[in-house]
C-alpha cells in the first residue's frame, strides 16, 4: 500500500544546452513524474544561474523546481532517471510535511494581503493627485 505525499524536486540541467534541449529535458522529468502516478501542481523555472562550484566541468545550470504529489515509491526511480539523463547535472527531492504546506499557504496569504494593500494605497494616491488638479 503506497501513500501519496507532497514532494518538491529541484533539477539542475546543463546550462550550456540550447533552449529546445532544455525544454526537452524538463519535459522528460515532468513526464516521468506523471507516468509514475504523480500530479504536478507547479513547475517553477528559475532559469540559468552560475553554479557555486563546477559540476561535470560545467559552470552554469538551468534550474527548475517541481512541486507535486506522488506515491512514495517515485523518489528512488526519479533520482535514477535523473542520474542516467546526461542533460541533468543534479536533482534534489524533498518531502513536504503538512507543516511546510501550511506555512506556504500562510505566506501566500500574507503576500496577497500586502499586494492588495499596496494596490489600494496606490489607487488612493492617484485619487489624491486628481483632487489637487482641480484646485
């Protein structure tokens, strides 16, 4: 009996590849997750970044973070799949606990409130500027 858990996997793809090759590598990883019972909720492309240290004589990598739910048996095969793929330099998978998910929801709510307050403040400033023009 397998339990479904929330995971976050960050993949570093060879940054020297062309855009098409990078998107193919990202597609291979996402296909692997979905074919093995996973459901991807978010794929966050961080883009090309300089690596802190060379990996396989490469100095740049293209970072992609996947957030998904999947059965626990996916972690080891996904790590193996990424090791075999020549375009993937590194992969790291984390299990997200209920506490982590709750913190993310709270943070997203606070950010949404702050953005709404900033938008309202900007709208009020625009209204104040219009009143000054009438004088």
